[in-house]
C-alpha cells in the first residue's frame, strides 16, 4: 500500500485531535520511504512502506502515548512541545522490532514493548532539550525550541522531567534489570557530552576520541532500545546479544552519516540547520580528519565557535572557507566509508539471527539510515 494511502487509513482519529503542526509526527516511516524514493532507492522505499503497514498499530500506540505525555506546569508543557514536533522515532521502532524476535508475543508482552519504546523516545527527547540549551539552539525540526520559547531553565527542567517519565515507564513493565541498564545509558550520554565539550575546547583531531563520544551519545541509546525490546519479547541471551550488537553498530553508522550531513544535507530534510555542528564547535570526524592536514583551520574554527558562544553570527566567508576545505579534503567520503563499514558490521550481527520479517525490517531501517543523503 502506498505510504499516502496508508496514512489515510491509520491516522484520521489522531489527525482530528492534534494541531496541524504535530501531524507530521504521526507517520515517521513514510517520511523515510519518501526520502529513499527521492534518492533512487525504490526497493527500499517499498520495504519501508510495508514495514509501516505491518507495525501501524504499535507505532500509533507509541505516538499516542508520546503526545499524551503532558501536564499542567510549564516544564511539562515544554516537554510535550518537543514530542509533538515529531521525529523519525527510530529508537522506539527498533524496540518494537526487537521484541518480535522473542517467544513472548501475547498482549502483555506487546504492551510492555510499546511502553519501553515510549521510554526510549522520552530519553532521546530529554537529551535534545538539554542539547538545545548547551548549543544555544533556537530551532529544531523547523520549530522554535523550548529554550527559545520558555528559556534555558525551563528547557532543562523539561528534559529532567522526561527522564523521570521514562524511568517510570520502565519500572511499570516489571523488568527491573532494565532500570539499571537505563541508568547506565543516561550516564553514558552525560559522559559523552562532557567529553565532546572538552574536545571542542582543544579542537581534538583524533578519531578514537570521536568514536568514544558517538558511542556514548548515540550508540548507547540504540543499544538500550534493542535490549529493551529483546527483554520484552523474552529473547534468548544469544539473540539479545546479536540485537544489541546490531544497535551499537547502527548507532555509530547513523551518527557518522549525520555528521557528514552537517556539511552537505538539506535542512528541510535533516531537521537542523546546515553547519550547525560546525557553528557549535563540535569536532566531528570530517572536521577532525581535515584538521590533520590543514592545521591553519584551527584559528578559524575557534573564531566561529567564539561567535556562536557570544550569540553572534560567524563571518560567512570564514565558514565558507572551512566548509570548502572539508569538502575538498575527501573527509566526507572517508566518513561515509567508515559508516558503511559500521553498517556492514550491523548487518553481520543480524545475519546470525533466523530469517524473519523483523530481521528484514531492521535491515531495511539500517539501509535507509546509513545511505541517506538528506
């Protein structure tokens, strides 16, 4: 069924109950399918549309729960604001799919999987609220950020509240070991952000430090998403390990591609401004690779970061020079090559599992995320 037709079938009751600005959030997979189709991957687009049809009920349940996560105070409303702004919902999707690998497929197991999928997205949203404060971001996904609307303090409190909500949902499933896993994941996220900030100060150009950062800030939550789903489905230790490995490699590949798109993506598709990471002084792999052979860029990057921290716009000519050097250096192609290698490792982990619809679905998602050009 075409994505547009599918949307008309599964979303009308939600379309009536939420404002137009939130409606795009209700159908994440067709958006991925459209991107794949636009970039000459028709087979992949068809696979993603079929996946949307297969999981329509679960996805809608997750989306309903996210959009109902609100409250009376300003911090709670700010938390709802970022949830309503939409997103790919990749992590909860991974949770739902991982749960399908196990023998527990009754109503209770499915309810637990949906609850854990919601919790995963709440953690992700919390990190975005905190990131927007650190990065002084005024827009995200084409809308004003919570900090722009309500100030930094409220945005931080909103993120904290979402983390609490996530933990409540995990506890409610009765899978107590996942509480410890969630706390470890949040700790990894925090430590990675601290490491990223420290690297930005010195313009570190080592690859290992970069990989450590993205393992903590991106791969860790993908790992938890897959593990949570596996636990909900009652997967064996071997199946869980394979799914967690897949999540780890997928998270690394996803962040690598995201960092490339900072230099060449389309803002309307990526949901963030072009060169956002550069302006914020984040030393991504393309930038680190370029710095090794173009040391003169260090002073220029420092000037761009200083302007951002001062709330000013960096000199466009300066930014253009940095971007041109990165693009001409071959660093973007190298970073995409590393992402492809990580994707191969992710697919290798999947290959150890029996053939199934859920395995094919995870493979399609990995292909869509790591081959995207926008």
